[in-house]
C-alpha cells in the first residue's frame, strides 16, 4: 500500500494509477529505501493481471546462476542441475515480474533479457525449445541508467525497451508531509504484527521526525519507529526513543552497472569503507565503551524484556549492515562471522530475500527493509534521558 499525503507525492500517485491498468513496461527509479517494490506491488494490484507478483533482486544473483534463475534450466544442463526448473519469467506467467536493481545485470545477461522482452519467449539453459511467457515487466534501479548507457555499461536498446513508463519516486526529505502519516502507519502495522497496543508520538518526537533528513528514506523511518516502540515499552514515543543518527549523505544514483569480474574480485579483497564514523580507538577508551555497554545490558535485563537476545542481535546486525553500506563481505568481517552465517541473519531479520525460497519460508520472513541507521552517542546522557522518559511513561 502506498501512503502519501504530501502535495509533492500526489502527481506520482496519479501516474501510478494511470499506468497500472495498462501492460506497459515500467521503470521505477529513486534512492534506496524510497519504496520502489511497494510501488511495483501497487501497480500489479491495480492492474488487470491475475497471475502472481514475482520480485527478483538482480543484485543478489551471482553471475554464474543469473541465467538459470531468470530463464530456467533443464535437467543435466550443468553440474548440480539434477532436475528441470522453471525460471522467474515462467513463474510470473500471467502476472508481473519485478526486477529490482536491474542496472546490476551484466552486459551478457542484458542481451538475453532484451531478447526475452522482444520475443515474449524464454529458452531454458540446456534446451532449444522456446516457451511462451505472458509477463508484465516492472523494473527498478537506483543507478542513473542514462549515464550508464553513455558509459556503455548498460545497453541502449534495452534501456529504450524498458523505459516505456518511467516513474521517479521522491526521497523522503523532498516530501516531509509524508513523514508523520508514514510513522503512524508503521506504529499500527508493527503493533498488529507484535500483538501490542499502538502508541502515539509526543510533540517532541514529531518535531524530531520532521527535522531528520532521512538519508535511508522510508525504510530508515520504519526501522527507527520499530526500535522506538521497543524502547518506549508501551508508553508514548518521545524524542529520546528515536535513535536517529547524525545525517549521512544520501546515496547518489550510481552509473556503475555490470561491473567487471576484476572489480567484483576487488570487492572481496578490499570491501568499501564503512559509513562515516569515528575511526576505532584503542586503549582505555575501549574499556569505557564496554563498561557502558555492560551497564546498558544490565538495565535491559532488569526490565525483563521478552526475546532480549534476539532483539540485541537484530540491532547489532542492522547497525553493522548499515555502517558497512550493506556490503556483506565487510559486514561479516566487522562482526567476525562467516558470510553464510551473516546471510542467515540478514534473511532472519528481513534484510535479504534469497531467490529460490519456498513459499513457507518467504511467508515467515518480514518484508525487506533498509537497515536501521543509528549509532549510540554519549551513552551516559542517553541513559539519563531514557530513565527520565521511562519514569514519565505509564506502566505497560
């Protein structure tokens, strides 16, 4: 469901309503966390199509399996292909296929995708028999595709093929009138999910929400509200419950699409730097930080919160994933765990949807969200503020 009350959001809603009933290919652009998948689902829901909505994150598909995932394969087509398997295009027959991060596809896959869109047929790996597919394509990217085309990193013919109905979603900072309605919606949604009573925002909390620039957009807002609900313990959400980080620069649209194998290998060796944060200090300061952390845990345990370990684990994973700009290699290294273990945790907390999941597994995982962007600053002052807020809040 798209929720928008800011006047600057209304033209986008009207455009979505006009585009939805047609079968036109749609390309949705916008910064990370602006709600591109939500918009795609709204288009499908308002269309005349009765088939499934299938969402695929192209950036999460390894180059070695992307063709098999998208177009399918026959038994014995390659090592490990014990049985024939339909690809995502066949799975979306009669419905809508949402290709997120389409700008990350390699040039070779772009050629095959273009042919499927032109012929309305797929040919599985290991087969020569074309299979007709009736699929509406909705694509999304935060890559500047025009610049990528100019740099010859995205095929111009594929760009013109998918750029039939372009829709740009505004970042949250450009539509501040949506902040409070969205925050209220998330409170009600999370309260239903956790079977708790929804709460209100105090005037100070509302002012803090409106003042924050939201570099992570709607997903950052959702995570901030969810964590604030945990800290508020059933009372009104105050500004001290909103763990809002100092503003980080919003991610600019990237023109890097279809990176080379050498660049991908370089990422494994040297992961990108973490988000702007003070460099780690060694010495007596570390002891102070761990003392403060120990004190904070003592206070949490004294409160008797349910599922304390899982809550702390989730906060740690989200914070590390955000600090490392959603780079799995760097996040695993930061947490000193294997990448497979990290992917399990990311999936557990709704930060990663894996292709090939069963319907039951997918249903058990909450919708994907951008990691919570926060850092703890001045713990002693924050602890005193929380104590004051808790003493003023009614008991749950």
